C-alpha cells in the first residue's frame, strides 16, 4: 500500500502492518550486533554456510536491489534528493527479499533460522521488524581493542577498493553513528536473549564461541 508524500511515493508503516496481517511469517532469527569492525559480516557468512542457517546481510539486500522495481525507484528518488531512505521502506525491502527466498525455497521457515546482519539499525526498524521475526538469540560482538578494529576496517576498505572508507575520520564517524543509533537497539530486546561475545581472536575462535552458545556446549 502506498500514500503520497510530496513528490515521493511512500510505503507507509500502516500499509506494511496491514500486509503482515495476511502474509507475515514469524521468521526464527538470530541477530548479530557490534560496532564496525567487530566481525558481524564474517560471522554471518560463516553461520550461513551451515545447513539450517540462512545469512541475510542488509548491505547485500541494498546492493542487489532491482532499481526498476517500485521499491528500487523509490530508493533512487530519495538518494537523488540526498535524503535518507525511511525505515519502513528499508523493512519493506527486507521483507520482499526474505519472502522471495521463501518462494524459491532458499529459506524454509519451518526448518531454517535467519541470521540477520546490519538490520535493525535503529529502534524504529526494530519496532517494525518485530512483527515479522522471532528473535531467538542476539550475539553482541564486543571488541575492546580499538586499534584492532580500525586496522580491520582499513584492510576491508582496501580489499574492496573503497579508499574513502579507509580513513580514520570515516571510521570514527561510523562508530559514532553506531553508538548513537544502533547500540541502543539492544535494550529493545529481552536481556535473556542477548549474549555478549568477545570478538578478539581468529574468526574460527569467535565462531566456536557462538556455536557453543547455540548448542549449549
């Protein structure tokens, strides 16, 4: 459902809720949280390679967006005006993607667990997303070594040829945004589902810790 918002077509939160009353599935989910450089993407990909887990990275959803679709055109409209894409649009795009995986049997809700990386990014997204997912566990990746996190982000930026992301100024700005908008999302969920994980160590060590919490080992 859409409403008019100036020159932009907007999918309303109400419209998403009305749609969810008919088609929503409470997808079993694990959320990965942590500051930039804490290893969320690495852990998400590792878990997604295990049968029974399906990794959904918000960044990949945006990069694979069909720019000719109604949502794609809306994203272009906002971007062209230098505006942030509203949270309800972001969740609508996420839901369209996940529902598509179900339709192609990439995701089997009765069997698989979604591993969400990079979403929800703020409290409003968490509130909207809450009607679609059943959060079973949140892994909060904590890295107390600031220099290590900076070095990780530099290496990643250079590896992906994103030279503008390799500067300390950009890295620290991303941290500030995380602390202001994303970290408070943890308080939205029951403390019992939040598991703090030391992100310092090799990916294998961190993954071993996460799997231990999932299996009760």
